[in-house]
C-alpha cells in the first residue's frame, strides 16, 4: 500500500485501486474510493489475452461496494467486461455511458460474444472476423442473454450534464478519441476528480478535441499511452500515408490497413474518400472495408453527427450534400474471397492487433509479395502480431498452423493515427487543468515511467510549496492512498440567507460611510486609482462603447472592493440549523427545514400542573426575587400569565383562587437551559406555601388577649441596667433593616479586634493588624484585604453574621445588593442594550450583551465577542492554537466556570 500522507486519517484518504490498465495497456478498470463512496472507472478486457485471463482482477475487490460504474468509451479494452461485471458478480451499482457509446456498445459486444464463442468452439468460421477488436478472443465470458440483460440496465448521460447519485456528482465532457468518448469530472465530499479515459487534443476530420473542464480538479487520472513521444503533425501524416498508398497502387500492389472496426476506421475512411475524390487517376481502384460490424454501426455515425465537429455538422446539415458517412468510393464487403487475387486495392480490415480475423488472413495471403504493403495506423499492444510485424521479421507464423512460417516480403510502415495525446498535448492539458495530484494509467511501464519523470522535472520548482505537484504510477492491485484536506463550506439558504444579506448590506453601508472621510483625505491617490480602473474597464470588450467613466464611479468601485475585502474578515456570526446531505452543508432556520429538506419537525412541549395555597401576588413576588424581572402577559380577572426569560410560560387560574391557585408551567424542550429553568420555577412554586418570607409577608398583628397579668399602666417602673440591655438586644434582633446588620457586625468586630479597629462608622470599618489592613463594607458584607489570611478570617466572622440572619433579612440584603450593587449596573446595561465586559478564567475577556439574568449572577448572553489579550493556555499549560479558541470558550461555559462581572459598562 502506498500512502501519500501517512499522518492523514483513513477517512480523509482518497483511495485508488487499479484492477487493470495500470502499467499496461488493456483491461482498463480502476476503483476510486472516498468518504465511503466507491466508483469504478471503465471495465475492459486485455486484447492480448483470452478467456478469464483477459479480465481485470475483479477478485481483488468486493464489487458489491461499488456505487456507480462509469464507461468512458466503447473500445473493448474499456467496456468489454461490463456484462460480466453486471451479470456474474455481486455488483449492485448503477452504470452510465453516453448515448453514442451505448448505441455502438450493443453491436460491438454482440459481435464480441459471437467471435469469442466461435473461438471457444473451434469453429472455422471464426477466421472471418468482421469486428473483433479483441484479437484473440475471451471465450465464454458471458452469453448474448447476459449482454442484453446488462444493456437494459445501462443509463445514459449527455455531454455537459451533471448527474448526482448518493452524494456523487459527475459531469461528462468531450474527450475526442472516438465517437461518444467522454471524460468524467467527479465531485465526492468536496474532492474534485477528473478521469480522462482515452482522449485526444488534436482535432481530426469528424471529432471534437477533448475539452478542458471549467473547474480545477484536485486529482487527475490520465492516460500515458505514448509517454514522452511526440506525434507527427496530422497533415504530414495524411500526406505520407496517401503517398505510400498511391505509390503501392501504381506498382500494382495491394494495401492492408489493420484497424479497430470502430473509431479510427471511420477517420481513415473519410481521408481515403477525400483523396480519391481529388485524384481521378486512381478512382478505378477499389477501397473496401471488411467489417460487418463497421457496416452496421455506420448508421450510428450517420445519426450522431450533431456531437461531431463543426465541419461534419455543417456538411450534414447542408441540403447540397449528403451525409459525410455515405461514401462514393468505398465499398463494404461480406466475403474476402474476391479480394484475394484481384488487382490493386486498399482494404481497411479489423482487428487492429492482427491476432485473427480478416486482417490476419489478408496479411498471411499478401505477405510474400514485395509489391504489397501493410500500414499500421493504431497503437500496437505488446504480445500481439501488430507489435511483432513492426519489427519487420523475415517470416510470420500461420494462424492455422503455428509450425508453418510464411515469408514476409511486403513493406511495413507505421503511421500512427491513434487518437491518444502525445507528451506535448498531455503536458499542456495537465498545465491547463492544474491538478496537485496526478495518477497515470493506460500505459506500458517504460513510457509511463518516462512520462512521470518528465512531469516531476517540469514541476520541480514547486516542490515543497503549497502548489507542489505529486505524480503516481501505481501497478495493478496496488493500494494508493492520498491524504486530502478539503474545506467544508456551508451554504446559507432560505429566510436565514435573506436576514444575513440584510446584515451584510448594513455592514457594507456603515463601512462605506466610514470610508468617505478617508476617501476625501486620500483624494489624489483615489483619483489615480480611479484612472487606472477606468483604463482597465475601457480596455474590456464590454465597455468599448463607453468613452469615459466618471472618477466618482471608479472611486466607488475601489471603495466597494475594499469593503468586500474587509467583509470577509468582519466576524459576522451566522447561526441556524446545519443540515448535511450527501456531503452538502446547508445552514437554514428551523422554519425552512421542510421546504429545503423535505424533513418534518416536531415540537416537544412539556407542562406541569400544580396547586398551591398562595395568591398570585405572592407567586409574582417570589418569581421576581429569583429572576429579577418577569414579563406579565395577562393579568385579567380570571387569568394571570407571565413569561420568564422568553422560555417558561406560567399560567394561573384565578377563578378558583379561594379553593387554591391552579398553575400550569409550560416550556419547549429545545435546550438544556429551558429544562433547568423550568426546574427552578417549579421548585420555587412548590415552596411558596412554606417559605418563611411568605409567612412574614402574609402575617397580621395579634388580635387575641394574652393570659398573663398586665401591670397598671399608670404605674411607671424605672428600668434597671440589665433590663435596658436586654430590651436593646431584643430590639436589635427584632428589627429587620440595615441598621440591625450594622449593629451586629460592628458589635462582633469590636469583640474580636478591639483596639485594632482604627475607624468605624455607619458604612463600614477599617481594621489594622500589624502591616495588614482590611476594610469591611456593612452594606454588602464584603471584605477587602491584601492579606489572604486576614481576608479569610474576616469573611468567616461576616459569614457568622450572615448565617444568623432570618429569611426576610437575607432577602432584604439581596434586594439591597440588587438595587445598589453590581447587578444594578447589569440591569441598566440590559435595559439600554449596552454591552458589558466579562472576565473569564486565565484573565481572558468577553464582550457581550446580557439577554437575561437572575440575582445569583446566572447570565444568558448574546452577541458574544472574544477579546484575546494574551496567549491562551489549557489547564496543563499548553498553548491552545487560535483555531481552538472559540471551542475553548464554549467548553468553559458548558463546564459552568464562574465569571466575574467587571463594573465597566
């Protein structure tokens, strides 16, 4: 297994697994896998092998995992094993190809089944191969019934159309090469892959050149058939071929042109037809194409002229001319007997590899005559007669009896019309699509290795940079894994998008207003920039009619561009429901969920009903004491309803108040805060009856008579010193006001510190012990001291005073703190909508608005912004990266860490 990025997680790895066509030409079949999505690219056979040996290594991969199978074109080395995959394996995916490919695929594979069946049975009729581009046959791989069953399941795709299957998007583009050939641009989970298949960048007589997709791919899977070789220019090739044919005919010889039945054969026929029409001296010489399959598929070529190049389309649509594929000088023959011993002629015959069929028969028949010629026009695969004949051997073996050698005296010439890119065309295409990862397929080891070295040398200057180009040439069954880092982008849709659009417009408007002053200050600079912009705009084709652009227009354009640049880093927070479907992320409001996703939503509402023996006013008082503010919605004769913190609805039935107060508490279970708040409300309501504060608030003066004896009111008794002290003490404990607290605290401090108290008054006391000095505030019972020991000691004393306070006294103390302490500033800030600054742990600050709060300093914040003034570290002292700061803040609040309100609004 080869890993491009060993540190990447397996789930982020793009996996390429070649089942065939890697470091070889033939049986192209590749698996790509990413984010648990699996795509198979092509499914062919090897033209130099037969039977099961010609198949890709299907046993090395579980084909049931494949989601879709994409066929690039109809050639047997790319499509011939498709019926086997669909009918005789556990493959369950969907298959796609272009319309023209499917039309030819049916005829081509039918002929392939016929030829391989004859090869398997030893039938002599196999010597007449009218189609086979296989050259050797792959006997009994599947039947004609298998072919027809698979044919019905194949789906088609138009050029430039995009299809999405389970999160996999793919688009077909013209690839040249042969009729119907396409390259696929795939997008899986944000990763873009371009598979070229076999492609050509040189326009010929009937096909378009391969297109460059408008989007840059991350990974390019491309052919390397010719490695670093360079093709001869097309016109020179045509001229050289026709001179060779013309001279052979004038000598009285015959010309054999082995070709694949479909593809280059049609291109050669167009060239021959044109040459014959221009040379009357050879028009008496016959041109034959010996392929029954080519004859049948000629109707397909006549039909699909609309996807060919402009020259063919114009010719086909012209009323003055017939279809370009209706030939005048070229004839189709069903039997080759009559061309064996005829005079000069040209025969275009299949198969192109000379392994069997008509082309092999004619080669053996014409090989001994030096007047004859064979012209090899296509790519020759290793191990075939086509490759061997190029070495110009003295003799060739007979196909019927390999022990018999046939002398080879005819001339051999190679003029490649193979519709594959050479090095310059391949490198130029790679430069245009600009991928960072390149996987080479469909090429023998030596030319593929040379191409890899040439590409690495070409991009060596980018090594070690973000634009570094990596090139891979995996072998069959080699597991290649490439680490992928893809950005996740969420699309804001629906009403949320409209709301955020308004926010952005407001932001841009403010920025434009701010820039007006700067614009005036930098007027000279802006005018210069405006002139530059004007010149650039005037040079564009769209504005040639405009002779002048006002400086204000150019200036506004510059300011807008600056604002747009600033907008990217403006920090506008967008919140909503994030929906992930097939790797697409959409951010929307909950109300739009059904419209954009077809999902249904349910609201879970909880309610608790209880009965208490208290009045509405008492309930309202307790809730206000806890939450500071409640929103009374309804206070009619029969109903009292309020809302707490925009989450909890409380409804009281006042119609039966004499029998008790029936209360309903309702809230929506959409977050933990609502549930916690509801628990607090219910706890308060359950304790309203028994609360000491309720008893105090609802108690009245005694109206009954006392049983003990009263002294005569007219007799005045002089109080003793002990009686006066007792009465003062009772008075101090009986009065529930601020004076009581001051008396208790001052008495306790005098008894504890004596002469160490340097100052004491109605507001507080100052205590000095040695160098340590402490201040005690009687109103808030707070202790301030530089010494931690003395601070803790004083606080223990104050806590003793606080613990002796009654419930009513505690509430009065808290009310005083609420009205005159820090919480009053928070209340003012909330009412005015002003932000407050909040210190968190590690001395980091937040700037936020308070949406709601209670007297226990529980805050609900909104519009939170972090103010990072120093390096952020975790509990172990490790520096936290900037990308984790927001997450750290979120966790800090979820843990419930305390916050300190800074009294600065």
